[in-house]
C-alpha cells in the first residue's frame, strides 16, 4: 500500500510540474529568471554543482559522483573543471566531443549513466526546468522563434544568448498553424528522460552493413510521402534520430571509435557549428553535449590513422584510469556485491580489502624514489603516513607516470572471482583466504595475462596475504586486550608523563611512593621501537608529540592516544607484544581449559559485536591466527 501511495504521489508531482503557455508568457518568465535558457553544457555543470562541492587538501570533491565513483577524485576534478565548467561558460571546449578514455571497467560508462540520471532529476527541479516549443520533435528552445535581425536587442533585454535556428518542422508549423504570429506559439515544460527520448540520445555501434545513418539523423516517412509529395517537406520526415532527440541535453556515443566512419562525419559540423545535416533540409541546429567513451588501444589506433585528424582535433580526451586507493577499491567491491542476490552469505571483514590490495598492486608502477617500494607507495596513496616521506613525496609520485592506473587487474575480474567463491554450495561465510585463493585460481583462466604477468600477480597475491595476516593478528590481539581503550589510555598517559620530563630535563614522581625518579627510558623505547623510531630519532619524535599536544591545547581540543597516528600504532603494538604469549596459547590449544574457553568466548563475542564477524568467520580467524603465531 505504501508503494502504491508513493507511485501516486510521484505521478501527482509530475503533473504538478507540467506547464503550458504562449511564447509571450515564456519571454515574461525569462525576464524574471533567464536560467531556463541555459545551454545543454551549462545545464550539466549546474546539475553537478547543485549537489555540492567540498575542498580537501586543495582538491575539489564533487558530491554528485561520490555515491557511485570511488577513488577517481583527481580525474573527476579535471573532468568537471577543464570540460564541464569551461563549456558551461561558453568557452571553445563546448565545441568539442568529450571522449572518456581508459581501461575496461574503469568507470567511464558509470560516469555517463550518472550524468544522464542526474539530468533527468535536475530537469524536475525549479533551477533545471527545460521549456520547449510544444509539439516540436526536437524539443526546441523557444527563443529560436525570434528572427535573426532582432536577436541582438532581445539578448540585451533578457540577458541571454540566442544560438541556433528553428528546425524544419517548427518553421513549417509557425507558418501553417500560427500564421507567422510567433507570440502565440505554444511552449511547454519538458522533463528530460532517456526512456521517453527527451534530451538524451544513445548511439551504440553494431554491424556496419545493417546500421543506418538514419539512426542518428532521422529518416523519410514513406507512409506520408505520397500525401505531402516531397522528401523535403518536414511533414514527410521523422526527426527521430538520436541527434534529434538528444537536443537540449546529452548525446552518448558508446564505444565511439568502433563506429563506422560515416557515422562520425556528422559530428564534424555538430561539434564546431552546432548543427548537422539530415535529409533534404538546411543544416539543423542542435544544442547537446556529446560524450563518447573508448579504451586506450582503440584510441591509439584511431589517432594513428591520418584520415581521422579532423575529428581528432574536435575532441577533448579525458583519461579515466583505475582507482589507486585500497579503501576506495573495497567500496567498489562492496557496491557490486551488494547489487547481487548473495547477501545471505556473510563476507568476513578484510576479505574484500585483501582483494583490493592485490588489485591496486597490479595497477601501480615502481617509483624511482629511493627506499620506496610498492607496498609503501600503496599505503601513501591510501592516505596512510609512511615514515621518512611527506605530502610532497606523494604528489611527486602521483605525477611521475601519466599512464599509471591505465593497466592492471580490473574490478570485473575480481568480482567474477569473488562470485565464484560466493557461489560454492553450503557456504555460510567467505574470508580473505577464500577470496585470495579464488583470485589465484582465476589467473590461469584469464585470457590476456602473459606468463611474466602471472608471476608478478602471484607475487602480489602473496603480498596481499601477508598484509591480511598482519590485519588478522592485530584484530585478534586487540580483541584479547581486556578493556583495550582503558589499557591504551593508561599506557599513553604514562608515556606522555615520561617524555614531558625527558624533554624538560625534569624528574618524574612515582605514583605509589612519591619518590622522584629519572624518566623511564626503557618504557619509552619499548613503545617507540614498535614503529621503528631509532635511537637518534627518539628526541625529535618526543618533541613532535609535545608540539602536537601544545597545538591541540591552543585550539581547545583534547589530545588522546589516537590523535597521533604513529603514536596510536606504537601503543597498540606495545600492548599486543605484551599479550602475544597469552594469545598464542589460547588460540592454538586443541583442548582449552575452562579459563581459556571463557576467554575464547569473550574474544569471539568482541569480534562479532565490535568488528563485524559472524560465528563461523570469528572461529576461523582465531584458528588461523593461532597457526600464524606458532610458526
């Protein structure tokens, strides 16, 4: 019943959005707000902006893309700023085809689909309202009714720019239906819709022998040609090609460079002059953003052909690489798995992360930076701090290879392998080892992987396994720590008291005896050594902590053990090291006593309540970590 009510409300809302009036009323509307007369390019940019923009570390993030596109912030920022924004401001890039070029399953089609869905929603808003000449097959901008000689005055009065001319159908209707009185021409509000073929066109290449240019530009209506007697009569022509229907919005060319050349010739004048040729008519105006997508190999073949130079010069090529952040890759897999019917099978924590680590390693290129390996680079790309390297090093690595992210394992392969692991019979839960095993088994079936690549990829699976081992041990050890936060806080406070005394050349008071003592060097070093702070670097590290505390104090913020990433890691590792023997004995014993069994049950409950494990994978984790600690 609730669904039916919502359908009814949606229908009522659509009816409420409907508007019909004369051209004179439309002009009065533009005097108050010229927004409805914006170009298709401006409409796309306004739509993206309407969702909000945030700036982090000098980089803009567009909220419109964040629900579906992960890890492509730099590529998306470049796309929006260099193309959408510039085109919206009527700069010359709007006279170019936007070509998204990148590897398979990199997000090109997803970006275009999001833009289409976004335009549909935006046209239902007040800001994104689109008005067209009623009955026009191309949903034409009503301002085209104004004669060329009067447009300069109209532009000054309304604060708009008028580009383009009436389509042949509207030219005839103005004469026959309205007797040339343009002020009486009816105008209506239209809602952009791919399904209803309003403002969105999609062209997909097929067999060149069977595909007709009419798919793009419309065709003669043979059922009416005898009635009207001429192929040049607009009433004997169907203006129903994809270029006709995409007017006022967006035209998508799927796998554009697979198209036969004759289909691309129409784009030469459409991009540069904003018109195209159809039937026996003069050039037909069209205001639409043309977006195409292709892969790198086809693009290289395209630019190597000298015959394509004219079209190539009318393109803006935007590389869309693979995501290079582990955290975002995990989000991609979560999204894709969530769209399946396999939600009843539990995926253990870190299972998708292990797959993401493998994927990202295959996409990264070795850096020339001294001391930096692929694992460290992967961590820095994911936002982690790596000792000895700074933000400047990260930016330097990101600009080291322009083609980084354009090759490697694609998300579809990983999801296919996860699917094969999920589909096994009588499976309640899969863990990281199941996923990595499935990835390894699939390498032999991958058609495009060479022998050398297979060896590299097997090594990356091994690295992903080691990374998972580290995560698994940390998870179990953390669960074993009784009142972990309290224990960590106590150790943290103790460490701070000692480094403060050390840096100030002061004594520290024993809390039990009140006796004054030297700072506990052994305690401080036992913590610092956990994260590789050397004897020579200890003074600088301790001073850095005190500076951070002072900075927090000035800003009125509380400094705790998790406020400093490396110190938090050191505190945790120190606690884990102290507990290692207890964990080892408890997890590896085959016949636990009552006390050990109680502890195992407590740890299992902690893993399930606080870390997302189920009864199956929590027990498997304990057994696995027990075997790791006994090696």
